[in-house]
């Protein structure tokens, strides 16, 4: 089962880059703030959780990067 996702917000960046933060809570865990950084031009998406930064493998499988992308990604992960 995926996460319960709340408080999804888009934050402006520069040169087409922007980030999205969301609070995600998986069953039996405390909620966490997760940030994703991507671009309006496509390309890689980076997930940031605390001090750890990880490239998302094949981000296109969740559609176009944006708030709905974040919801689909977090709800699929489990």
C-alpha cells in the first residue's frame, strides 16, 4: 500500500527548474517531508529525503513532473 500524501506544494526555481514538497506517511511510520526537484523541460527528477539525494529511475512512468506526479510516485511506492 502506498503513502498517504498531504500538503503538496510547488516551489519556483530558476531556468525551468522547480521543486515540489510533500508530506508522506506510510502505515506504521511517522510522516516525513520529501522534496522532488525537476524541470519543465523534462529530464531527471531528484528525490531529497533529509540529507539523502536520489535520482528517480524512469520518472516518465509517472507522467509529466508536477504535483500529480508526486502523488502518483508516492502512492505507488510502498
